[in-house]
């Protein structure tokens, strides 16, 4: 059977809601996540090649813009860097850009302290962020859900010139974060391991929050501006103060596999035309319009 036909057949089977949910959630999620974290780092060429080959059967993996074309392991491929200039950030200071390659999920206005993971499934910002005062900053503001698929580029970047003030690590579960699971598990983002990044735009002082949410088979979240890695073995929650100034487009960190980032901006920010549910967006492309005056 030709590879495209086989891939299409496998995709149809796996994408059936009941089958997908069973395969990716009704298993020992933490054990599977830790196993993949270990297995993906094996540098034996046969295991590496077979693993990447199986991955290609289930995902449209494009490595044409990767910095390196040969990888030591499956993990090395997951966390690959891209060629210089492959994801230029829009330089317009009036635009907040996407921090990552992603499919746009739910987005909208934060109302009564809540956002939506999908229609009809709200979640409280205070639960997601782990802090009532932080959540209050975004009442009436805009949020955008950005889902990274397994085949996508897994590193994320500063959406504007910003100063990172703290990271809050919150340990949790590893439910799948695909649309099938989001329609079945209430408050899913609030259940999973996550690490809210608290920052302010350098020029205007507006607060923004980026919330990387881990998922099944994600062995950890790493930050370029912190010495310590955050992973499932760490206890939480814990707040890590920092003072890191990052230029727009600078790498902030990476996932060990596909997952989700939820971005929050305060009242006054408006969505760019690219922000449509189901649309694919790349790191550095316009996401939100920044208001002219600050809320420092």
C-alpha cells in the first residue's frame, strides 16, 4: 500500500472519536509519558529511524526548514531548531505575534473570570493561572488557544518585546489536549501540568500571560531563560521569580512533544484577522493588535 494511502487509512481509524480517546487517554498516562520521554532519547540508529518512520505514518512531518537534517534520536527531531530566518517575527510594534506554530482553537473575551476550552466548556482563569490577582488582570481581555500538533515545530518564542517576571509551575495530569478530549473533559487545561509565564510588554507595560500546557507523551516543558527544567517529577505549585528581558521573536522554550499554549492579554487588545478557529498560524505571524496606551 502506498505511504499516502496507508497514512490516510491510519488517520481515519485513529481520528474516530471513541478510538482516539481510548488510545490517548484510557491508558496509564503518566507512565506512558515517562516511557516516551526515556524511549525518545535512545540514540541507536535503528530505533531512531524506525521511530521517526512510524511517526511519519501518523503525522505530516515536514523537516524542510529544520536547522539540521540528521538527528541523534526521536527526541532530537521533536525539539529541532529551525534555520535562521525560518520564522521571522512581524516587526510592527502594534502587533503581538504568535509565540508558536499552531492551530488556533477557542478564542474570545474573558468574561466573569472564565475562558472557553471549547464551546460550552468554560474554565476559571484563577484555576489555570493558580492566582486570583493574576486572573483579574485579564478580565474583559482577549485569550487565544494555540494547539501544537505532534508534527509541528515545538519551540515557542516571545510574542513581543517583553520582560518575564515569573513562571508558576503547577504539576498535574497529562490528558491529551486535542479537540476530541477537550469536548469530553471539563476544565482539562486546569487539570494538566502547566507553567504560566507572567510577563509585561517592555514599551507599554501591559501584562500578558502565556500558559504552556503539557499533555500525554510530553516529557516536560523547558525554558531558555531559566536554568531549571520543569517536568512531571517536580512538585508544585511553585512560583519562580525571574527578570528576563526578551526581544520579540526570541526563543522562550520548548515542549518535548506537541501540546498547547493559551495566551492572555488585557482589555484593549483586539484579535488579528488570522485568529479564526481551525486556522493554522506560524510563530511570528500577527495574533493580536496592541492598544496605543498602556495599563502598566
